[in-house]
């Protein structure tokens, strides 16, 4: 072959390779590119307070990543809706503006209605049942959904918070009739709307960061929270009555932007994964303890009248909430609900 022809072929080949991304800057950098002076940054955004169950778990995760990678990966945690609130944190994850979030799972309803399993009244028996679910294939199946893949999201771990309890400003909530005519704040989704409708109450979706003001200004009369969120958001300043209804769960899933994750050098990814699994164990121990501490604190403050429900009173609420199952079992899927119920044994 003539020299000039060979040179032309090689030149064209080099251009084609470059155009295909052979030397593009989006290619994963190698591990050595990251040092304590030039770390890989993971932005982790969430909506709760620094001292909440989620806030402490996220900070612990950041500490572990720092330790394990000797500062070569830095998790920047943005708490209290500082960077993104409920309305936009999922979009920020999809677009890669943040790399990790840990929303209350019901907020994933935007992508997949099955995440509302968590709101089905009295579906979980106790903390042990919740933990069994987190460890089960039934739960991890939710991470394998088309919707997550299509939105470039990877599910990484489940973190607990706790059982929710109703509070309000009008009167103690004991019987189903006590809810009539009141208006409650909800996180998201139609299951929660139906929950309040079944009790003769109204509801409005309000972002977590705006809930204190909504309760203070009377936009809504009440809310539903685990004790720790009620405590760390100081809802005890703007709510008069709390009943230990324990009617639903509030738990989290940790998600990462998939392209970002896959662009990380393999060895650093392994260390971050290790850190996440230790932070998950920490969250699992912390959640029940912190909720119990917050409950004791709320009772001792004297600003909120706490009513401790009996099993019979909870049973009456459960019966009043049956319409939620009638309407939403097919949406959540019978398979998922039965799968969760079977884990209670
Ligand atoms: C809420 O909006 O009530 C919760 O999702 C907040 C949280 O993340 O715990």
C-alpha cells in the first residue's frame, strides 16, 4: 500500500475513534486522579434536620467515606432542603445536579406508584417486620424497576425512620370520628389523600420544609410524623395534640444517579459501597432509639397533649381505613402487599 494512503486511513481511523468518545472527558477517570487535595465529590441532598435520623445517618456515611478513601472521595451533605426541597430533589438527581438522595419512599410515587406501599395503613407490625422487609427480595425488587432505570437512578439501600402518628391543633384524636372536618398535611400521593378521605378529613400536599409554617398559619390543622421528625422540626411548637396512632411508616431509600455512579473508578465505588452498608447498619440501630428519645422529650415538654392509644382504638382506626386497601391494593399490587404481610410471621 502506498504510504500516503496508509497515512490517510490511519488519520481517518483516529478521528472516528475520538468522535466515538475514545478520548472523551466523560470517560471514567482513573482512581489515581483523585487525591485528598483533588477529591471526587458526591453531593448528597436531603430535607430533614442535621440532627434527625436521616441527617445523622447521612453525616455518618460521609465520615466513613472520608475515612475509607483517605479523603479521596468527599460526600458533601446538604440537609434541611438547603439545596433542593421535596418538589425538586428527585429531578435534581435525574439530571445529575445532585448525586445521592434519600427520600421518604412515598415521594417516589412520581416514578412508580408501588412505593406507596409504605402508606398502607397498619401494613407493618413492628420494627422487626420492617427490617425483614428491607432485607427481602420483595423490597429489592422495587430497585429493579423499569422506571428507575429509565430515569438513570440506582437504588442502593433502605434506611428506616419510624411509625407515623397523627397530630393536630383542634382536639385529641382517638376515634375515627375525631378526624372529621380537619385538614392534614401530606407528603405526596393518592394513598395518603385516600387515608384522610376515609376518615372524613381533607388533605393538602405540602413540602416538608414548608410544613412548620403551614401548621403555624393554620393552612392545615394537622400532620403525621414519626416522633423524631416531629421533634427535630419543632412541630411541638405548632401542634397541640398528638396520638400514638402508629398507622403507617415513614422510611427512606438511598438512591444514586446511575451514570455518575458508573463513571466512578471501580476501587472507589467499592469503598463507598462499604461505607454505605456500614451507615445503613448504623441507621437501623439509630432510628428506633432516636424515635424513642424524641417521644420521651415530646411528653416531657408539656406543650403537646400526648394521647397513648390502646390496641382496641388502633383497631377501630384500622377498620375505618379499610377503603384505602379497597382502592389501592391493585395499584400497589397484591403481590407486594401479600409479600410484605407474609414477612410478619
Ligand atoms: C416528610 O415529608 O414528612 C418526610 O418525607 C421528611 C423526611 O424526609 O423524613
